[in-house]
């Protein structure tokens, strides 16, 4: 396939329950690819807008999904798709825009909670009540809020570029402080979380490992020069790092 040739792929998501793949190219509308037909790869279409910076996909059954996009122009955009077996196609059946306080550049979701990163304006938290999405609150943070990683519906990490990173726990009943800033001396673009293990993508500074301790403190566990790091994810005991030099697979030994 020629998908993505000579273009910068920003995000790829696979929704296993419906066998659908979604890809985001820089300055392009997100692409929907149907992988449910054996060896066939079918480009089902594009959605949202060229201003999409990040998205999340949620599916409740085998014949429908909803895509939520952080749109740098329109705020939060959502689109619902349903599969029509008669035509063998996915149709956009519903959708809407929810305005935000600024221009979103990142998104994450947990249950009915949605968090948008709004660059210099911090984050905005929204609540989805049976399809009605409304803003709950806004928090201003140091630096430029770049991406968010939710732990649960109340706790999450935010990468704030030159502002380092935050662990936020607003209104939660846990024992953690409501906001903890760390890695202030690093340029952080993403935080991956695996229980108490944290992996910070630090662009030219490489990979920084931190630990969220049982004593409710976050401690540095080392900075590793593995090249220019864009993004990391934990999976099956390994840490996968997308770097300028290519994909690197690391094993974290405590």
C-alpha cells in the first residue's frame, strides 16, 4: 500500500473489536481503513478535518464506532459511524462540535471523561453524559500542554513541553496531591504510564524514566540517550519508543 508514503504519520490506532485501523497524517484528515476482510486492505474514507491533532476511537459493538478528535480549529469534534451490511460500507450517522477555550492539540478519554490539552491555556476537562458533552472545568498549567495520559476518570498525566510534566488529581478521593509538577528541567512531549512506571518522551533529550512511589512522590529513575524520542508506550512488559532513528523496544528492569 502507498498509504503514508512521503508523509509524516502522526498517529495510528487499531480498534481490535471491529478490526478497523485509523491513521493520522500531518495536515491531513484522519484515514479510516477496513481490515475486517481477511487479507484485503480497504480505505473506507476520511473524516474530521485537516486541523485534527489527535483522536480516540470508542466502539460499543461490532457494527459501530465513535471517533473523538482534538481539532486545532473547532475544539472537540465527534463522529459516529455505523456499518451497513447491505452496502458493505461504514456510514457517518451522527456528529457534532463542542467548542473549547482554546485550540486543542491533544486528547485522552476514560469512561465518560474527556481531557483536551490546550497548549498555553493548560487543559480542559469535559464530561459525556449519554451523548451530551459539556465542559466541566479548565486548569492553567506552566509551559505548553502537549498531550494527556489518563490513569482513570479523575487522575491523569500532562506533558507540558518546557514546563515538564504534571500528575493531576483534581477532586479525587485518593491520597495524592491534586497537582504535582515534575521533570521541570526537561522538554516533555508525552508521558506513558504503567502502574508506578512512567516513561517521558523528551524530544532531543531522549527518554526519561520516573517512578510514582507508594509514598506519593514522583522520582527520577534515569535519563537515557536513545535519540530523538517522539512517543512511547508500555506493552507486555516492554517499552516501545518511536524515535527519529526508528522504533526501539526496551525492557525495563527494576
